[in-house]
C-alpha cells in the first residue's frame, strides 16, 4: 500500500543538465530544474533532486514523469538570513513518449499545522490563507512545507490551530516576486508552495491521488 503522508507526481521537461548536489552513504545525488506546464500555459520551475542511477542517462529536453516526495531544508544566505529550500525528491523517473505526454502536477500531504495561518483578501477580492504543514519522514526528520488555500478553504483555515492533523491535495508551484533588501535594492525571489485544491482534517483516504 502506498504512503499518503507525502507524495508528489510531476510530468515535465528538464531544460538543463543535472549538476552534483551532495553524497550520502556513498550514493551521489544530482539536481536540476523541471519545467512543468500548467493547463493555463504558465510554467512552474520545480527544483528536483534525484539519485545518480535515475539521471545518469537523462538528456536535456526529454519529457519525464517523476514520482517522489516534497522535501525541505534550511540554508543561510550571504547576509546571514535563513532561507527555506523546497524541492521534489525523485524516487522513480520514467521517460515519456509523445503519446503519454501531458500535464501532471499532483501532491498529497498529511501532517500537522505549523503556526497560525495568515489570512488576507487579494485586490481582486479573493480570500487566501497561507501556513505550513509539518510532515514526518524516516529517521525522525520533518519537512516544513508551505501551502496556500483559497476561497472557502482559506476562510476555514482561519480556525486551524498549531498541531492539528490535516491532509491536503494540490500541486507544487513556483511563484516569483520582488523584495527589497537592507539597502532598499530590489531582489528577485522565488518561493515554492503547495496550492491546495482540497483540504480535510485527519488522514487522507485511499482514493486520494497525487
């Protein structure tokens, strides 16, 4: 039976070659950006880390299907501030042909609410809430995964409290924005978050699909 704790499935194209990321227990891992096109035509650029045996024969511009998990880790910027890094960790990778090529970006998460959800209304009048979900993985590690919810789900999220068990179904997206540093100079930033289509309390059922 597959795990519903943390699952992601992506279909897209690597437009660049993989570069070395790190080595753990004698196994090498590599990273590259996967271009995942939405039905709207917008392209999400998702960082992917994969073991060497999955990518050593992979060439750029080859459509692939990735199955794995969302992972996170904290790093330090040059100015000393902390940065949350969000990426897809590939457990499986399949090459696709033209007949099987199509849009796919699916995520299923189950974990605990972190902090107090932040609620606001956009200029266009849409309600939106953002918070993070703490998702456990092996060896006591925990991933802190940012999510955003819209409309009725956003209004419902206002009542969530830290530690509550929650499940979400959605997609992993990239979002670009400009922030100003301490010298008031603009800097381009990219954040990665799960845009939630469905949210429920407790464990997701077996019909939940990424």
